[in-house]
């Protein structure tokens, strides 16, 4: 084996070792959460040294959480809010990003800069005025009240604008020559061309909506409208706290996000938008 080949082999081994260490560090909290959820009541979860694997794995904690709390309703609420948030966010962000990327009008760049600058504003600063507006609109204790702050996002507009700008102009001009309107170009040409960006944004928005705790806590008082984060927080009662049940509820809330990512990750690949243009 030559020196260059040996050097390349050592570099690859070192890279794999570093990546494996990062993966183990990232996955360990999830492993510990699952291990805690599977431990029986007879096991001490705070013993020292800690016991990584449950000696008597059981699904009793999951059954108790599901039967003693309306986790089915929490799951339905979270799914409805997250799916509707994703759909509306993609719609409004795509509608806002298209003219900022493909149309020419006075003040376009300044509008884009103003939108992007809102990323620097923490949510806690606008939380109170947003709550007052939500109450004035009669959206308190409603699904739409939870969705209201996430109807559009500066990050989503930025991401889709950059994706729209990468689409070759020839595709747009060909559609316009065929008599397609601007809205038709947006729907039939642009959106299919930026599908990876749409899927990426959908995953980000879904995870953000699914795991959102602060805003639903503020606008929702009716327990029948609780989402999974509120339901898991409810398990941590003031007078009684069983971390096994909290861990089981957390695992239940994590599983849908993991399944969504595994299902959609094959769509997060670059698409050759220029393949439809022939020279």
C-alpha cells in the first residue's frame, strides 16, 4: 500500500470515528429517554451508577399514560394544528417569495430586507401584542389561535425566494409564451421546480409547530384543545411526579416527528430544474 493510500485510509477512519462519536452523543439522550420509559416501578431511575438498560423492560408506563390522560385527543390536536400550520405556511411563504424572486417592482429589495430583518426580533418581544391581537380577533381557545403566529415566516420566505431564483428563466418564459398567467407559472412551473425546498420548509415548520409549548400555553385554557407538549407538561404535576410517565409521554410525542422525517427525507434532494430546458 502506497503512502498516499495509507494516508487516505487513516483520514477516512478518523472521519468515521469522529462522526460516530457525534452520532452517539446526539442519540444518547433519546436512548436514555426510551430506557427510562421502559423501566418498571421497581427500578430506581436515579441510582448511581446509572443503569443504562432496564432490567425488566415493560410497556406499562405507555399504557398508564394513554389510559390516565387523553393522549389520543392530544395527538389529534397536535396533528391537526401541525398539518394546517404547514399547509398555510407553505402557501403564504410561496406566494410572498415568488414576486420577491421573479418579478420586478419598486422597492422589492427593501421589502425583502425588511422581512429578513424580522428574524432578529425574539418571539418574546412580540408575544404580548400578538396575544392581545389574538384575543381581539376572538381566536383565544381555538385551533386557529395556535396557528395564527405561524401563518408565514421570514425564514420560509427567504428559503423559497432563494429556491425560486435558482429556477432557469427559460422555463418561466416558455410557460409565458404558452399563455400561462403569473399565478399559473407559480403553480405549474415554480412550485414543482422547488419541491426539495418546500419539503425542507415543511419539515422545519412541522417540527416547530409540533414541539411548540409557549404559545399554546398562553392562548389555550381548554384542556380538550391541549397539544402533546402541554399534555406532557401536565404529567409533571405539582404533588406527584413520575419521570417514567413523563418519559413515556415524551417518547409518544417524538415518534410522529421521527416517522415524518424518515418518510420525507428521500424528497430532500436537489432537483435538476434545468433538465426541462433544451438548448
